[in-house]
């Protein structure tokens, strides 16, 4: 078995870190500011997503009501907003189903 050279290992580590930083910059992420950015919790992310879907549903409902009252004639905008709301709701429903399925799987795991 060959001995591990600590100098070569540190060199490989610094090369990997450099390549990772270059990839992060290429992807448009600020490597220096990444450590300073406060992370949000999973629950907060889900809450924000549900609020966004709710806001989209409200906007679509308001536009539909305005069209029915005759306040606007832009049926294309009304239909686009309704489709956005529908897609957002369906995506939220699918995420909920996946989360429930994962929860059931975890609860059914033997200890």
C-alpha cells in the first residue's frame, strides 16, 4: 500500500475548491457573498410558495371578475393569468402529495 502524500492531497483539495468556485461564478452565483446570505428554512420556503400561489389565484380571480363586469376587454391576459394560477395550484398539489408520501415512508421505516 502506497503512503499518502499530504502535500499532494492539499494540492488536489485546492484545485477542486478552485474549480468549484469557477463553476459557481460561471453559473452566476456570487461565491464571496454566498456565506453572507442568510439561509431560509424549509418551512419558510413552503410558506412563501403557498403565498405566491394564493396571490396568483387572487390576481386571476380579480381579472376574471373585471372581465365579467366589462372593465377589461383583454381576454388573452385573463386566460393567461387563469392558466398561471391553475399550473401553480397543480404544482403545489403535487409537492404536497410528494411530501405526504415521503412522510408516510419515513413513518413506516423500521427502527
